[in-house]
C-alpha cells in the first residue's frame, strides 16, 4: 500500500466513523432540542461547553505530542503510553476540583453545578482514553479509532434517547454521558493492550516531566482552541440567559459538527504523514500541504454557500417549527466553514515542523479576540453578536497561521487554492436561490452537479490530480 492509498484508507475509515457517529449525535441533538426546550437545552450546552474547556487541563497537549513522537519512533509506544496514562490521573482529579471553584465564582445554580460534575467526569475520562487513540493514530491504524468512536457514540446516543423518551430530563442525559466515559476508557485500553502494547505500569518521572513540558504548547493550543469553540456559549450563558444559549447552539452545533467531521478525519490522517515528511529533504511537505488545502477548499466552499442560501430550509428540517431565531445565526456561522477547514491543514503544518508554539500563540491571540468581541457584541446583539465574533476570530486565526508559516517555514500560497472553488460556489449559490421552491434533496443533487460542472469548465483539475488518482488506484503514474 503506497502513501496515497494509506492516507485515503485512513481518511476513509475515519470519515466513515465520523459521519456515522456525527449522524447519531445529530439525532440525539435534535431530540435534545425538541424535548428539553430552549432553556434546558441551554443548560446542557453551557455545562458541556464549560467542562470541555476544563478537560484540557487533564491532557495539557500530551496526546498530540504522543502522536508526533511515536509516529517517528514506534519503539517508544509502551513507555510513553504507560507514563502518559499515569500522569493524567492527578491531572484529572485537579480538573474536577475546579468545578466547585467556578460554580462559586460564577454564582451558578445547584442544578448547573451538578451538570458540571457529571459532564466533567465524562470529559476527563474521554481525555484519558484519548491517550490510547493517540497510539492508534501514530501507528496509522485509524480503523481502531473508528471502532472506538462508533462504540462510544452508540452507547451515548442509544441510552440518551432512551432516557429522553422515558420522560427523564437533562440530568439523566448527563448521567448517561458519565457512564459512557467509563466504557470509553475500558474499550480504548482493551484495544490498545490486545493490538499494540502490553499492559504495564511504567513510572518514569523524567519522561513524564518531558511529556508535560514538550506537550504544553500543544496543550495551550488545545485550551485556546476550546475557548475558540466554546467560550461564546459560556459567555452567552453568563451575559444573557439559557434561551439565548439554546438558540445559538441550535445554529452552531450542526455547522460545528459538519466542520469537525471533515477536519477531524483529515487532520488525524495527515498529521503523522506531515510529521515524517518534515524530516525529508525537498518540497514534499510543501506540495502535500498545497494539495490538501486545495481539496479542502473544493469541499468546503459549496458547503458554506449551500448553508447560507438554504439556512431557513435546514433549520426547519432540523427543528420543525421551532428555533426560527437560529436562521440568521446559521447564515452568519456558515461563513466560517472554508476558513476552519483550511486552517486545519495550516495548523497541522505548524505542529509538524516543530512550531507548535506559534500555533499555540496564534490560537491564543484569536481566542483573546473572540472573548473581547463576545463581551462587546453579546450585550448588544445576543447570539447574533456571538456569531459575528466567531467568524471574525476564525479569519484572524487563518491569517496568523499563514503569517507564522511564511516566517518560520516558507511562503505557501494557500489563498490561491480558493479562487476557483469560490467562483464555482457563487455560481452554484445563485442557481440554488432560483431553485428554492424545489424539494431540498433535489436542490442538493442539482447544486452538486452544477458546482462540479463549473469546476471542470474552469479547468480546476490538472495533471497532478491525475497522478494522485492513479496512485490511489495503485497504478504507477
């Protein structure tokens, strides 16, 4: 199996798992919003967002460091994984200890505090089980990541829907997540011990200190990234109310899930490859980066255009007659899809060339801008202000990534990959607007044909794409 086939295989299995699990999660999301209502759904969104942020203190970037180091030397697997898991036990305890402190500082109600404990327990265990997923990713055996994700999400969604249909509320859903967190750890460790490393207890303080120190830039990057994704929800809960949180997340969650599906399956497959390519001579890594950005541009621009034009149709499809206030937020937030997906590659490039510190700095500056914009805009425009802050911050992050790549690696003309997909998407969007009265599925099918037809007419694909296709088919170009 050549490198192209291996990458596509890993993207394929990861993509299958991401799509399947995201569809299951989306079904749960739909029923959460419909059954819980705006206020309780707002509590759910606030609690899971805040605890996702807190859980970054359990990892502190260790998982991402493991992927890079084990991908370069697989003999490190056993000692690194064992020490990483042991390291995360006290970190997880300290993370959960932050819950009562934050509850007191923010004057949170007792029911919100209980939700924070349950979702916090789940997120801490998910971070520990992620240590084993880092091992699978470093070995480029993404099928095991896929198995884990499918099992985890199946349990969460099945039990979550069960308690909702039985008439239980948000606390029962949170308890389901906590039970799923225990199962996550058992499944991930079982796969790891059966296929990759022996179960062992290896306590090496020097190695654990190194994991902490070298993983810290990754950890800060993850912390600021979670700020990026979740701080708008947290601030809406503090500065507005549960209803505003519910309306905003009804628009944000589907788009976030869509972008996470694609970025997750691509980054997990290309990160080990890009880490190895940095040790090679020549322009292999640069060319790989450009090709990856180009294909993500081709995928993401029509998604943004379709979501922008068909926002009311999608919101109506998802939530029936409710959450009409989410339509304009959905339209604004759709603009971040191409920026976020391409930033996945440029951010991964910075980590691959050992410049994760600049990736962390970029995300931290963008998160700071996001917080400032949210504090200014939420009191004035509520969830609409939060939507604007998200898009502006995403654009700022994209510009910072390109700046540091050009400064510490070389100039990579990522912007050049946007032109033809953006043009084809504008034409497609205009056509969709004229077909608004048709069945939604028919619109999507016709729009896809129009988009790819325009791409072909403006000669978007070239000999390089032919070479990639031939390698994918296992034939020499």
